[in-house]
């Protein structure tokens, strides 16, 4: 008999639900994504309101597409954090309600571990250096002594924030990453911008201030600014990743999170990987951004490893929660 796990993701802009089976087949993957107005970032309360309105539809579609009933589901996993409080509460509330009503075990999942484990399991990787780049995270991680340890990270804003904030400044709206990528692909001239690495850590805020001030001076084309921003920020990330790699013993490289969909970043990582004889893996683009599958696969691993589920009253949320605080007991 098959095992089915429902994953619920709601850390920020996306309400995602998915069902996976014991062989990690993705039976359904349904999402609704909140889009803030062009000139603004995400308003957590607006986003939560949107997610809660979509909950019924997303849940029904997830069951329908997977051709399973709620009774068939063996376990429920939800994003416990980190993320925006009002949004996290929507997913946690749905998870608690379903768990109580249908008497299903409940598993809290760290959102970043979802991104990381999805790419690891998808390609059956043994010991990858994982580069997680999104709106919420920019970090370089490797698995040691039961934890995903952080070997490098941003010290200020994330790479996703950098691209989104630049896009907002120039009137492109959210999410900015794909729009900056498109603009950059038409650029032809590199403009020197601040490049800041501290060991294996990164800082992007000076870069953002600088590129925005150049934009306001109106001397360079937007295409060249976008190209220069990407080249600078991605080179920083690649260099920090290479520095981490030389200290570790990884047998592959994986890049995940929304920004992993950027083809220029991927090409730069592939080039770096080749120099070290390592292959670079990334998920099909749809699975890089927030989704219920990443939560369901971790929930599945926990369920199959007989990890103790949480009681409904302990199924809380954690807005701040570092990746390396989580002991991975299911591997
Ligand atoms: P986290 O997953 O850490 O909570 P998040 O909620 O921002 O962060 P994601 O969906 O993983 O979630 O990532 C969204 C980010 O990815 C946004 O900053 C968006 O601009 C960026 N992004 C998406 N596609 C691209 C692309 N093609 N190039 C660059 N950035 C991209």
C-alpha cells in the first residue's frame, strides 16, 4: 500500500500544497502566489489575507490532482518557519485543523531544509555543497554531524532581496529576479560596482546603494546596470562558494531557492564546478521557488523514519529559525 504525505508551505508569498508518495513521486503540486503592488514589497498581513482566501481552493485541487482522498493521507507536514508570522500562521492553522479533524500525524518542517532536501533527494546526491539563494536566504551549506551547517552567508540583505529591491527602484515590480535577468541578458557593458566578500560571507547592501545611485544619475542604460549588478553579485557568491568548497569534501554542488532559476548564475556555477571536477545540480525551475513539495518530502522522510510527530498544541511557528539549529534525525 502506498504512503501519502501532504506538505503545506506558507512562509511568505506562496500558499503551496503538494502530495508525494513513498517513492518521492510528486502526485500534485498546487500553488497560489501573492503579488504586491508594483512599488511595494510584501505586506505580511495582505499576503496572509490572500493565502487564507486561497486555502480551500488549493487544498481541494491538491487532493483532486493527486487522486487521493483526505482519508488516504498518512501524514501532514507544514512549514514551521522561518518566515513572515502572519503567513506562517495560515499554513500552521490549516495543518492543525486537518490533523485534528482527520487524526493524522503532524510534522513541522524548516523551510530552508525543504529547499535543500528537495534538490538532494531529487538527484539522490551524497554530499553536496548546497547554495541556497532566495528572498529569505543566501547561504552556503554542507551536511556534517547531523546538521546542515552554514559555511557562508549574507551578512545583510539576501541575493533575492538585492534583485527585488533594484527591480522595485527601477519600476519593474515583484518578483524582480526574472525581470532583472531578462534585462541583463540584453546588456553589453560591465560597469564596475562594489564587490564585498568577507571570508565566505557576503554583503550586498553597498552594491544595492551604489547601483541605485548610478541609475538615478541616468548615465548608464538599465540593461548595462542589470548586467553589472548580476555579474558582480553572482561573482561574489561563486567566489564565496568556491572558498567554502576548498575547505570541505563535497562530491557535487547543488543550487536551490528562487534565484537558482537564474541561468547566468547557473552557468557561472557550472564553470566553477568544472574547475573542481564537480557537477552542479539544480531542480526544474518550477521547484526552485517556494512550494508544498519541499515540505512534503521532508515530512515523508520524518514519517518513514518514525520521527515523533508534534502534538497539535506544539505545532507552533518560528519566524526566526536558523538552519543549523535543526538536528536532522531522519537521515
Ligand atoms: P525563502 O524560500 O528563503 O523563504 P522566498 O520566500 O523569497 O525565500 P523563493 O520563492 O525561493 O522564496 O525565492 C523568491 C526569490 O527568487 C525572489 O527574490 C525572486 O526575485 C527570485 N527569483 C525568481 N526567479 C529568478 C530568476 N530567474 N533570477 C533571479 N532571481 C529570481
